[in-house]
């Protein structure tokens, strides 16, 4: 009976991220519009966009290979698995042993690899520009993520997210400067990975500024819907990761009653709302930087993660 309950809760978590990901993006867009004193689109507009794209016919270039057709489904599958592995409202689930930070970084890196290849597959200039910029961002973002994982592993003794969340809620964690550096680095990497301001503007298609949009200009129909859905899931993934690692309050353990699960779910939704408000406020308060300044931005995140790791090594040796 306990195994069945765990599988049900695991399935709820997997489909919860699918349900909330477009809503989170719609909420951020609505908050940005309200901060700019505009009415803005409805919060359910991302659902409508996905349904409209699913009903449209797919248009493919004559020289598009099988990789171009398969990539949207690979990106969606890898991002969904990575987002479902991050504990949202409960820890210790059936597949929690696979919720490893390094595994999540590998899944996201695989999705980025196929997206960059698909951007160059058709041979357009925009696709090549977007792929080169995406790889440039990845060359700094992925090492920063790995260093953040190493910092958490030195503190909690594991990279498994349920173990990290349990340690962060205990009194043994204390107040650590290295964790503050890791948090700032993770926020900076999340902004870059999700193509948010100041690294990229998700609402523009200008040649000199776009990164992610340049790689998907040749996609249409259900293929574009899969890629857009994956971008929604990626934003939810990073917010869930920050909430799980650095704000783990409200997470319930497996085997709890329905009331505990309900409290954990409400707490998780509250964290997403706060994260969405902060992201909208940040994007309206800052201007987009030049593309050639992005390595400096991510280099700062990499240095913060490296300093946090070195600080933990030095403090352990004393």
C-alpha cells in the first residue's frame, strides 16, 4: 500500500510541473505588464498559445534532416524529466534517488546540445548565430552549475536533492558565506539559462539581441509547441531548484497524510508566486546588456561558485 501511495504522489509531482509551468510564465508576464502599468495578457495565455500551435500544420525546410524533426521531442522529454526530478512539495519519493544535481545538469546540457545542433541543421544565418551564442553561454553556465553542486556536496555530503533539502532544514547547516555565494551564482545562472533580462529578452526577435529565439525560428506547429513548453518547464525547474535547496521549508516527507501533502503543495505554490514577482520586478528594473557582456555576467557567477567551493575547502582544513 505504501508503494502505491508513493507512486501516486510521484505521478502527481510529474504532472504538477506540466500543469504549473505555463501558468508560471503567464504569471510573470502578467506581473511585468502590471509593473509597467499595462493590462497585459491573461495568465492562461501560454496554454492557449500551446493549443494553437498544436493545431497548426508543421512546415519543414527542404534540407531539414531527421535530427531537426526529432529534436523538439528530445528537448521536451529531457527538460520534463529534469523538472520532475526536483522535489516540489515532497521528498523521499520513489524516484528521488535519481534526483541528483549532476544528473539534472547533464539532462539540461543534453537538451541544449540537441537544440544547438538543430539550430545549425537547416543552415540559416539566424540559427548559426543563436547556436554559437548558446554554446558560449553554456561554456560558462554549466561549469558554474557543477561548482554549485560541489559546494552543496561539501556542505550536505551528497548531491542528491532530498538529502540536501533535509540537511538544509536541520540546525547543522548554520550561517555559511559559501552558501550565499552559491545562491547568488545559481540565480545568475538561472537568468542566463532561461534567456531572461539582462542576458536575453524572451519577448524580442531582434537579430542583435536574441539567443534562444534565433535557434527556433525555423520551427512551427507542434514542434514549436514542444520547444516552448520545454522553456516553460525550464523556468519552473530553476525556481523549484532554488526553493528546494535554499528554501526547503514546507517540504513533506514520503508517507505523510493528505493534510501534510496539501500544506506542502500550498507552500510550493507560494514559493513560485514569490519567485515570479521577484523575477518580474528584476526584469522591469534592469536593462538588457550587450551580448558581448554576457561572458562577464556568467564569469562572475562562475567565480562566485568557485570562491564558495574554495572557502568550504579552506574552512574544512582548519
